[in-house]
C-alpha cells in the first residue's frame, strides 16, 4: 500500500487525476471504477478541468459505478447513477452508454447483480478503481461483517452509514434508503489499481484500521492490505492516527520520479 499524505484537497485531486491521466495515456480504452461521495470530488473536479483543456480524454474509456441505493426512483437526484453523472460523467467526454451501474430497480435483484459482474468481466475488468471509505470502514457499501470474498449483491445499510448520508437527504434519516446494491469486496479487489481517498478527522479511525489494523470483516477496507497496488491519498487530518505517518511522508518524499503514480 502506498500512503501519500498531502496538504489539501487540491493536491489530492491533482495526484488522483495524474493516476487516471497516466492510465488513459497508456490505455485510452481503460475501464474506470467510479465511486460517489464527497471524497473523490477533488479528483473529478481536476479531471473535468483537464478534459476541458484537452489534456485528458475519456472518449474511448468506460466506467462502472460501485454501488446504488435500492428504492429510489430512476430520476431521484440522490440515486448514485444520477450523482455520478452530475459530479463527473457529464463534465467530461465519455461516449454515451460508456457508464454502467448496478440496476437496483430490477425485479430480480440477484440476476441483476450477476449481470453486473458479467458486464465488468466482459469489459476486461476494472483498470483503476477510485474509492472513498466510510467512517465505519466500508468501501462501496460493504458494511462491517461483509464477506471478504463477496461479489455484487444486496446489502442492508448500517445505521451509522445512513446517519452519515442523511446530509444528502435534507438531514432526514428516514429518507435514506435501508438497502443498496454494491460491488463486493472481491469485485473491488479484482481492480488492477485502487486509488482510495480519505479526508478529514472523521475518517482517521477508519484510515488507521485500513493501513495499520488487522485484516478483518469488522473493518472491510482492510482487505485492501492484500491488494498488490493500492494508493491511499490522505490529508493530514485523515492521517492523524497513523503510527507510521512520519515513515510514509519520508517514503513519498524520497520516491523516484520514474515510479510515477
Ligand atoms: C458512501 C458510499 C461510498 C463512499 C463512502 C464515503 O456511503 N457508498 O462509496 O466512499 O460512503 O463517503 P464520503 O466520501 O462522502 O465521505
């Protein structure tokens, strides 16, 4: 795991955008894994800027979203399919139909989840997965207790996650759905490169477990310790509980330029 502690969101956005930009330069038809939430916004903002000035193009790329609420109508502004369109997809030059999302409106949910796994496999797998992390250590919506070998499926949201996300539903906890579809932990682990962003003091405990804790279903993100290529982009507050923060800073400062991101 490469841990990069940066001064602010803008620096996180630039480095995350570098990872995506370098990939697209090597592989214009790359497959991206797209997370919603506030954490990746700085990366999406930077990529929108670079797309506008022509330094990056998504014209041949495609994407898969991580998760979706169950029970929201297709036109609900907080449906993750709409959120990712607003926050990122509509701001760059993806071809129409290039983005797929789990179909939480399907009558047969297990079949829709299996079809999503098949679609990711048919696209050749995810090259770069952008991730946030929940305060309880979830990635996607893989809540504590998730099987470390899980694939896309329906999950019940933890109360803490619903409380955290109530801000997107006018502060009304009852308006936050109780269920979701999410890529599983094994689905996420199959991505070739994972870029995880965490900022602010509220994420410090989850980041501590992610980087330095024991691998456990209680902190689902810890499965990433078994992934060969994870880049963790943090601000100082999110990194504040890392025992080896000094070492991570030193390592990044001494990183040879040829290694890139
Ligand atoms: C949400 C999403 C995750 C996201 C996480 C953190 O519930 N399902 O994909 O990474 O929680 O959200 P935020 O980045 O807004 O803190």
